């Protein structure tokens, strides 16, 4: 590089022309080095802005949605901190970024509401910048709405180019107009960039991106793109580094982890990957999500049965107990297939906690269809379930289906389902009362500072007396009292 980033910034009274920064003969060729180059550029620009402001500039990242989004936000936070921004607890920050979700309509409305709130703050803070990224930004009509109604937003990008955040940040810092950079898809996987983990002792690890399933109600394949898996060696190396840095539990993340490895040059199954992760010395716990029932293999069930590290918790979305509705949903299994799968899992791992997702009110759902769902709930006896009222998502096949269900009918079914799910969950939780189990201590209890909060292998929450120096340890805890959805415990 002929001239350093710093010398470029010193020109023109500390201002830099965009063409200087983006001149390709100055930018490294590899993607990771390229983004570190832009981190350095952004750092120098920020120093200039801080001199002008007479103080350090702050940032706030607000995350909506799933664990994949939470992991993405850790990457975004890592870059912002490396650039020099200081994290703030509220949206009274100088750089506010919303990492959005679009699985349900109300998620979009929530973001629009927040933007209206931020507009007034930006009028009072000349240094404030607002950025939007994530799944919601992959929808064309959303981006058009942002362009027309929320012109004060500075930066908009999607799910496929999050790894280019440093580069996009520089473009935005040097521009007086909105920067919009949305990709329809990508085959790129870029890791090894700065990341700031929320917890020192546990971490999510992306093993794949995208989804090929196209469930008729779901927008995810359209906004996350096609499936692409990371190489096992890269995943193992990342986990080994995390363990060396104090991590004892990892969550392997993907839209459908059961289809991991199919697009690799040398295909590897998810079961085989789990066996490799199991061998990492110092790693105590392995979790994963999400599992699509149609791809959960006998090979994986066998690995779950013999594993010493995979947690006794499996999230297995049902969505509906009616085979007719499942076909309309494009789920590729029947009610009978699902129940057979659960029987196989319980035979291999009798104490496996099974949780699920259920949608109520899918187009064409009759009372008989709903009763089929209740029947599965009774037969499986879920440890817990996330229950949702069907949300019409523009661009999905289900949105244009006939027989949309009246809201009063859906509400009645939803209430009946929720009541039964909660009753069964409480009954199942009661079984552990009085037992001693291993608990990973995660944090000081948010409501009582004299208590610590941790998680059992089956993902249940336990509160018990303790001190902050226990965080990150796995301890034997006696479950003294079951409170329905959590336990009060004591150290053994």
C-alpha cells in the first residue's frame, strides 16, 4: 500500500474523498484483509468525528429474531468496537443499528415504530447515524418504504453481505445520502472477522447459512438464500479457539442443521460433524438448532444416543398435527412420520427434552385439523412449545391461499392449544423436583441479585443462591421447588 490509511485521512483537513478510500489498487485482495482495511479506515474517520464532537461516540445494536440474528449482531458489535465506538445501553447512542427479523408481520411494524422514535433523536444529535440490516431488509417493498418514508436512515444492508459491514460503514460515514446495499443471494462465507460475544463461557457457531425447504408460510429462504455449509475443518478450528478462550458450551446454528454438508465438495453429514465436535477437549456441552423433522436421520439419532456432550434438548418444529395441513405447508412429512420419529428419539434418549413450534390458523385449517394438532401435543407431551398465530407473509405461497381463517376462530384455537401446552409443560417439569442436576451458571438473576440463573442440559432455567464468580461454571444443583417453568435450587 503506497500510502497509509492515516496519511490519506490527514489530507484536506482530515477529510477523505470516497474515491481515495475505494481505490482498488490500495485495497487488499482477500475478503478478510479487505474488511480489516476498512476497519482501519473507519477508525481514523471516527477519530476525526470524535474530535469534532469533543467526546467518544457511542453505539447501540438492537437485535430482533432468532439465534442466527443474535450471532450476526455479535459480529456487528465486534466491528463497531474495533472501529472505536463505545457500546451504550440505550438508543440514545450516536450509531443505532437494528438487526431485523421478518418472520412475522408484527416484527416489521415494530421496526417502523422504532424508526419513528429515532427520527426525533436524530434531529437533536448531529452525530447520530441509523443503520438497518437483517432479514427484513431483503424484502424489496420494505426497502422502498425506507427510501420513501424514512429518508433519515443512513445505511441499509441485508443478510448476505453482513461480513462487508466495515466497508459499508466507511461508505456511510463518508456519504451525505442513504447507502443501500442489498444482495439477492450469495455463495460467500466469510468468517475470521472481529466478534464480541455476549457470554464469555458459551457461544453460537454458524455451521451453515440459508434454507432450501420453502415451507409455504415462510419467508426465510427468500431472505436468507440457498443452503451453504461451512467446511468441517473451519468449524472445528473456530470451536477450538472458543474453548481456548473459556467457552464450555457451543450452539451449532443453521436454519436446518439436519441438512448440513450436502453442498460441500466432500459431503459430511450433521451426525458426522457432531462426532468431530464431540472430540474437542475442554468443550463440555453441545447444543444445536434448528432441526427439520424430514431430515433428522437414524444416524443422527444414534449419535444423540451415545453422545456424552450433546445436551438433552431437541427443538423439533411440528407446525401442525394434520397431515393435510402439513402437505399444504410443504413440510414433507406426515403426522405419522413425526410421531414415529419422536418414538425413535425417545427410545435412543429417554430423557431427551423435546420442544417445538406450532402454527395455529394456517389457511384451510378446520376444527378437525386443529384437533389433530392437539392429539400430537397429547402424544408427544412437549417440554415446552412456541405457539404462533399464522402470520401472512407477502411473497409466500400461503399468503394467496383461499380459506384464510377468521381471527376469532384462530384466537379460540390458540387459547385452547396454549392452555394444554402449558399444563403438560408444568406436569413434565414437576418430575425433576428434588433431583440433583448439572447446571451451567449463566448470569446474576435479573430480579434478585442474591440469586444466580443457570441452565440444565434440557434447557430448563434454574435460580439458586450464589455469587457472580460462579458464572461460567457447571455445578451440581438440587432442584428444591418447581415453579412451573423454572426451578428454585440450591448448591450441593
